[in-house]
C-alpha cells in the first residue's frame, strides 16, 4: 500500500508551485551563397554541391525547429525513435533521394525543396482500422437499442445510453454523441457514474479552453453541475437534459453539505455532565457514556457490554492513535452531530477513528466535510490517499471529479497517471467503488484523442478490459487494444485482441485480424477472411475497401470502385486512385479525383495529399491555401508522415507566392465569401490571423465557415477562442451565446444575447437573438418581433458579409409572412452587396409569384457563381420538370452524396409510380452509409404502406434511437405497433 503523506510535514491544501522550465528557441539566419569568380567545370560542381548542401541544411534546421517548437508531447506510434511508424497514417511516404546526377544536372527544383520526402506511392497506402464499434447492420443495432431503452429503468438505462454512445461513434455526429452522454447522466443514480458522465460532458464541450473559468464552476446546467454530481440517488426532479441547475439556491447547498452532516436541530448543544473520561497520556477528556456509545455498535459493546471498560470511569485511549484534540472532537460530535471549527487535519483523525470503531454517521460527516474542501488538483493529490485508505467514497469521488474535470491537462501529471494506470491503484479505487468501465472508457478516449504516449493509452485500455463485464464492453476494449498494438507493430498481440473481439460478436474486428495476418506475410489468408465476410453478410463499403488491400491490378481498382459505390464517404479509395494517377504522371486527373471527396467531406489527410499534388503541379498558391486550411482544422498538424510541422511548409511556400497586405486580405475574403468558396475563405482568414491572432471577429468568421463545412469540433474551438479574445463584455456575451446555442441550450443563449444588447446595441447581439427566435418558435405573433430585431441589427455597424446574411434572413421571414415584395427587396439588396446565396431566396419568391422559369434562371445564376453548388442544384430541381429535376438531383448527389433530399425525392417518385421495391432500394443506398432520421422515417412509411409492419417497426425504432422526440416518427411508430398487434391477434 502506498504510504500516505504526513499531515504535519505536508500542509493539507498547500499550493504546489510548478517547475517552470525556460523554452529553448533556435534562431536561423539565411545564408547566401557567393558566386565563384572562376567558371570551370570543377567550380560548377562545387557550386552545385554547395547549393544542394544549403538546401539539406535548411531542411535539417527545419527539423530541429520542429523538434523544439512542437506542442505534441509524444506521437501515438512512438514505438521507435528512428523508424517512423507509417501505419498510423492513411498514406505512407517513400522518400525519393536526391542523387549526385541530379546535382550535376542542376535539377534541384523548387518543387523538390518543397517536397523533401517525395510523393506517396500506392504500394504503401492503407486505411486505418477505425478504433470504435462498427455494426454490420447498423439499423438493426439502433432498433435493438431503442427497444431496450424503452423497457429498461434506473442504472440499466444509463448503461444502455453509454452503449448507444459507443455505437454512435461510427456515425460521427457530435450532437448524437452528446445527447447519448446527456441521457446516460440523466439516468445515473450513483455518485461515481454522475461524476464520470458530468465530467465527460464538460470535456466534450472543452470548457477547459475558456479563459477565466474554473473546473468546479457550475455553468448553469444541472447535468454538468459538480455539486449535483456528488449527491447520491436518481434526480427525480429532472425533466429534461437541458434543465437549469439550482445549485446556487440555499436548499440545494444544504443537500450537499448540511443535510449530509446531519440534522443540527435534533440534538442539544448544551453540555451534559460527563460520567467517564478518555485518557490520552496525561490528558483527560470528559465524555457522556451514552452519547459515545450511540456512535457505533462496537463502542456500545465496549461501554455497556461485558468488557472491563464498561465498569471503568477512566479509559486509556493512548494507544488508539488519536490525539487529545481528536478525542475532544469525538466528544463534541457525540453530543451535537456537528464538526464545528474542526481543521481538515482534525477531521482526518476523526475519519480514521470512525473507521476504526465503525462510526458510520461520523464517517459520513467527515467524508462530506473533506469532500467539500477539495478544490484543486494539488488538494486532490494530497488527500486521495487518505480517502482510499479510509474507504471515504465521497472524498475519493471529489478528488476524482477534480482530475476528470481538468482533463486533458491532468493526464500529463505523473501522479494522476499513476493513479489511473497502475494495477494496484486501480484495485484501491475499486475497493471504494470508483473503478468502472465508464471511467476508463472516458480516460482511454481522451488519451487517444490527445495522442498520449502509446504505453499510457495501452495501460488505460488494459484497465478498461479489466472493468468490462458485458460483451460489447469487452469487444470495444479488445478492439481498441488491437488497433493500438497494430500501430505499434505488435502484430501477434494485435491479432489475438482482434480475434477475441470478433468472438464476442464484433464482426468488424475481423478486418483487424486480416490486417495483422497480412503484416505477418499471410496475405492470402487475409483475403479469404474478408471474402468470407462479404459472402456471409450484407456487403458494405469498408469490406470491399479492406479486400482491395489484398488484391492487385484491375481487381484492386474494382474493389475500390465498389467501396465508393456502397459508401462514397470513405476517403481511402479516392486517395488511392489519385496517387495511382500521379504515378502515371496524371497530376491534373489526380487533383480532380481528390477534389471529389474534399467537396463534401473535409479531412486533413485529403487536404495534405492535394497540397502535395498541387506542389508537384507547381500551383503554390493553391497548395498554400490547402495547408492553411489544414492548420485551421488542426493547428499542430505534422505533415510528411509526421516529419515536419505544417506551419513550416507555409513559411517555405510563402517564399514563392505573393503575400497579401491586410487590405488585400479583406478584398480576397469578400470575393471568396461571395463566391461561396468556404475553403478559400478559411485560408484567407488563417493568413489574417497570423498577423492578428487575437482578433475575435476573425475567429468568429472562422467558426461560421467551419460549421458550413461540417467541421464542428474545429468550429467550436474557433468560437471559444473568439470568446477568449473578446475585448468587451457585450462581445464576449455574444460568443458565449453562440456556444450555448450550438450545444442545444437556446434559452440560455437568448439570455446572453439580451444581456449583451442591454450593455450595448450591436449587430451580432441582435442577429443572434433573431436567429434563435426564428429557429425555435416562429409564428405569426413572433414574426414582427424577429423582423424588428433584424432591422435593429442592420442599423448597427457591420460589414457587407454579415449584413448580407441579415438581409437574407429577413427576406426568408418576409416570405413566411407572405410579404413577397418586401422579401424580394431584401434579397435584391443582399445581392447588391454580393451576398450570392440570396439568389436562392429570390428564386423562391419568384416561384411563389408563379414565375417558375425566372426562378429556375435565378438558381442557374447561383450555380454559375458558387464554388460549392450541390445545394443549388438540389434547390433548382424544385423549379423544373421531372426529367430535368432528376438530372439536377443526380448532380447534387454526385457533388455531395451526404445530401439526403435527392434520395428521398427519387424514392417518392418511384413510390408514386407503384415501383415500391425500387423506392425502398433507393433509400437503402443512402441509409447504408448514412442512417438519416428523415430517410428512416420515409422508409418506415413505405414499409407500412406495403404491409410490412415488422420492417416498419424496425425503422421506426432506429429513427427514434436517433431522435426520440421526432413527432412524425412517434405517431407512425404508435400506429404501426397497433397494426402489427392486430395482425398477430
């Protein structure tokens, strides 16, 4: 057992000063080569070699700068310092060395300097194994989850929602993930689960990044309140996951502290005459025998039983291990049931005494009192050993809450890591009820996201496996262990983990088994494994993608094409085909291929790959654009397979392009924003932020663009930075309002907007308020108020980019109010300041006026101007005949397969034509890779109309698993369930 700190040598809550190490900075000076006065073959060779060595020196300097400047403490694949583990990246790099012949031929080009590690080759490309549960029949799994949620209760329901979270990881929607965690916390009954889940919710919102906030601050939401988490029992008064917290009200505080300590009014404070004394050395403490005996059964037996102490007036407690002050505190507590004026050290003595003599009430009071004093990591590290040794569950929970609410930074504390990673410490946590699957699931997720050293992540996953009880828990732990060991090139161990996970029913782990067998030279066996999966299960895109790794030539390309057909959201097939084109010197075609997925799914890997292609094509401006956007998504991103920081490539590319002035940047931003070039706009904002990193307005614009591109995590990070860099209170309140709105807390967001306008009238405050009201409940009574808010916003100072958006929104509300002429004026005014999206609103007005052809032409203008035109094609389909509409919708699907309306439209048309089977199959195509609520509801309705009530109920259950409050699906579910029951009767 680990020795606990001595309270006399270690103050209870002393502040620990961190060791502050000076940061090393290396300055590099550009060296300029002087020309040799003698022009001879020898001098030319010497000059060329010097130029080459200068280039190599520059690259080495960059590597040294990378090593010193990187914020990444360890790489996840740090199994070898000298051998980069390329299996962690979707594509591997083969270095193309520069030879003496290339030096002599003076062929060291700018491109070769910018691509020092060469271009990727197809031989080394492979996709990662996803480290989460992936069902081969996701709709059936979702349906089963919803059925179980309906019939479960209490803590069982909380655990099912955690299982739901693990399944939603394969969908990747942050809102779904957050809702699962909220539901799990809502139904948690024990303190440990509440602490873990409330901390997890806080981590998901990354409130640790908000300047001026403490980890124990209550942000006003009950589910995340640190005080509410320490109260045992189910929260019966909790109606919704969005309920406000009342921790600042007196009665809640009493629940946390006073009521836990005891009813002070039930005992008398008057000192009764003592009838015996406890002796501690030469000191005596007068006590009341009946009061002391009432503290516990052992003390009652000692003082009123057949022991010698029951006959004595003086009882020697010198060897018990308690001080005189401690005995006096025991005596005081025996009469008052209070811990008035007791120091923390004295309460620790009482805790030990209570454990020794089984005084449960005293132990609980000490536990609550000490738990209420833990406020910092330093506090928690000092007292958690006491809590573990004395089995003080609430004190340990309070310390645990500090560690978890300080994530991810707390995981870089060695003492905290030892507590969570070592087997002995986990056993001690388990003895007080604070080692659970949920705890280690949370910790392992954080470790993987933060790219912690692989040994740390493996230790946490091993603990996760030990805490797993249900099959899905064991499968998840084993699958993630397999993924990490595969990255560490521990192929045999990884294969064992994947095989065990597969035996527990996780079919996707067979892809890991095949991959590890291939790494061990058993490619044919790997091929047979995946081939068996395809034949035994409904084929999925990832199955063909995996089989392509073990195929060659045309069969490989055929598998990749099938993978894209079944699941167009998989990046690897596009990347492989693009790299294959580069190998045959078709760089332009390769860029077109990678553009296909970047057009609807932005990812760092694809952006980096396209940047390489653009550099090879000597399009340095476009390459710089992509690297800037990549850095916007991941500011510390390492390119060239982790060998160089991306911001250093920005510096190198900057030497070969024209750098814009601040005024030029605003003009460029205006042009790109107007042409709906979101990627280009992000790149311009990134350049502007290099010169002005604390510009909150630019950070806010950045977040808006990222939300358009469906990069929600990066968008929220930009929004938090906008809030942190706000120079005024009214501006900060606006950004806090947007953060609350984007996390589903609309009432609180509205309150922030109102508070901001009370301080100062501003465009963004009025716009936020109008946006929330219009999105929540827009009815004829509230529309005039929203219109006035937007007019107030337009009357405040702002730029054309934002005013165009306000005019566009105002026009939309006028349309809903049937004020078509006023709406048209708004859209025309928006177009006058180049708000290109207003073409869509104007087209809607023209259509409502009966001018369908003009509406079609208006949408054509939008298609011609917009860089991202998938939504424009989709909208234009409403203003043309069916054949033309089908062409537009096909184009929309080609540009963005994630848009669901084209599938639903085509299915509805087929259903109208009595082609029921084809209609269902059209929906099946999209549901296979995107289980969308609307498509599941529509397919359930189709099944109902066809009399297939079993399939209809399955789809309803799956849809309600995604959104249990969707009214149309709830009604359809009730109706279909009744019909199914009547049919069986």
